[in-house]
C-alpha cells in the first residue's frame, strides 16, 4: 500500500510538471490606440516565440451584452495566426461593440495551443486600456470642460484641437482642461501619448470628441443716445439696440440698477420713464445670455437736473440756475442753451453758455412789469463730434420758481406836474397772477376800478372830471401762488 501511495504522488507531480512545460508563452501587450478613421480600438502586442503557439484569444470587458455579466472579461475574438501582432476590434460579440467614444475600453490577451486535442492557454497579458476623452460644454460659463481617463496614472498626454484648425492646447499629466471658445463653431479634440515599447509604436491617440458651440452672440450696438425731460414728470430715453441675426441676447434697460424694460430685438427709438422733477437717475443697457449672465454694457447716461433759486436782494432781483452737465454720449457737449418762459409753455432762448450755472438778472423785466407769480426755465445740451455724425440734443427738467410778490403804489398825484409820471397813480407790480385796483373818496364812493396794472388812475371821478385836492383811499387786490392778498393805502391829490 505504501508503495502505491508513493507512486501516485510521483505521478501527480510528473503530470503537473509536464503541464507547466506545455503552457504557451504569454503575449506582451504593448499598447492600444483608437483608429481615427473607424473610431475603433487597435491593439498591439508581441510574443517571444511564435513557434510555441497556434493563435491568440482577445478578451474585452463587456457592457450591456447578451448573456454575460456587466463588467466581466469575455472572449470577443480568436485569432488562429501566431504571426499576428495587432488587432482592430470591430467585433459584435454578445451583440455588443467597442465604443471608445462612450467609455474606456479594457482588453487582455492570451495565446493558446492545442496538445492532444486539448486547448492550453497562456496566462493573461497586461491589461490594455484606451485613452478615453470626453467633453462637456457649459453654455452658461461658455467653456468646454475636457476630461479623460489615462491608460496609467500620471500619464503625460498632449491635448490637441483638431478643428476648426489644428493646435496643441496643452501637455499635461492632469486629467482635465478648460477650453474657452471665442466664436461659435464646431470644435474637435483628441489626446495623444508618446510610447516606448517593444512593438515600436511611438504614439497613440484617444477617441475624438466634437462640441458644437452656439452660445449667445454679443450685440452689435448698445447705446443711449440722449435723454430729454418732459414737463412735468417724465423722461424720454433714446436708445439704439442692434442685435445679431442668431443666438440673440436679451437686453435690459436699467434705471439705478433696477431693470425697467426688456428688449429681444432691434430697437431705435425712445422709451418714456416717469421721473420727479429734481431726481437724477442713472441709465444703462446690459445684454444677457440665455443663462442670465450679463456680458456687454452700454454707455451710462444720467438725465440733466436743473435747479433754480430766487434771490431777493434790496437792489437786485435775480434767479440763480445750476444744472448737472450732460457728457454721456459718444461725442462732446458743445454748449448749453438756457430757455425762459413766463407761462411754462412758450419758451424763448435766454443765452448760450459752456458752464453749468447762470445768474438771470430780472431787473429789466421787473421794470417792464407784469411778470407772473411763476417763472420757468430749462436747459438743452448740444452734442458735437459724434463719431457717426448723429449729434443729439439733451434737455433738462423744467425748473419753476415762485418769487414773492412785488407791489409798489405812489402816495401822491400831481395833476399839473411837468413830469407825466407824477400826474397819474400807477401801481408797479410783478409776480402776480391777477390784479384789481379800486379808488374811493373819503365817503366811500367808488371813483375808479381796473384789472390791469397797465391802466393808471388819472385823478378823475367816474365821469372823467378831476377830483378835488385831498386824500383818497386805494384798495389793491391780487393773487399770487394761489393765494389772494389785499393792500389798502392812501394817496394825496395835490394841485
């Protein structure tokens, strides 16, 4: 029995030894690249002694295959030619195919030979992994993020832009790169890697990826040409918006950093905005991408604001005007024109200046009398040297002042004086809305009445006869700034 057991043990070791000697040599897997014409993996390998084998088995990790477990190595091809040293994977085994543009494909190789009707396989070769490149376009940030899976950790690769023109983007051992396209186009990328192996393959490449960039285009023109004020409480903002033919941005008009209007097409005209008389606002146009990112801004413009102040000096009555300049257009402000009105509608040109302040002396107008209780002013700015020749005019608000009433009545009438002004009783009045003068004798009898400052009392009674020398009572009634006032006094008639 003991001899039998020893014989069996010796026999088993002998068989194992013979089997070990029969195992064919393992293929040396060199590398795998992506065929640029067919977009399929091409494997390269070598082997020490082709006389010891009869062919090769190619295995690939299978995904979504019929009858196999996802993520497992399975045979995809048997190559009964020991002299083969490369393989293009166009197989459809298990109803699958290599998709190197979708994932990183993984392969191993074995060699085989047939001994006494039995197929003997070599050990697995080194794993071969494709360079897998993918691209993701962020339309909001307007960048292309390129990421890849290398064959080995920390591989140094070259990232190329193939189209619209060939260009080396980077040489790196990272696994990502940010590309910023400047125009809309179709961009194609590829990775290459230098190799040093026994198959004498110097370089391999990844799959190609393409991205069509179609981000929002910049506007051709964003311009606030001028701002004009309307009485009493609105502004007209004149805009020029020209958008591209495709991928148009959205344009918003901002007032003091708050949007008040939106445009999605060309616009050349005016927009009305409510505005209190003395408030200055800031206006600008901003274009936005489909993601809400602002990327172009027009010139910034502010409406002109005019303020007016009445100065009541003993010897001179003046109005001080001050306004904010308008220097927001493409050209330059040539000058300002000051306009004046006594009714708020019919304005006349007062003067021209390059300053932003002016003092209006009312002395001459007061001497002529009949100035109403409200005076009105506005300013216009005139543009020059606009690059397109489209010079504009900007206008301020209408500034209104309410001077205090000026009423003066003489205390003596001299009917036979050589000075014509002394022969009449004439009231000098300004800054009134209406006027009435009545003259009474000492008995309260009405002698004269008029609603015109220009009509004097000539010291006569209601029949046109000169009144006797003596003292007479006058009553002046007028309205100013919506309030009614009355002045009573005495005038002496002396012959």
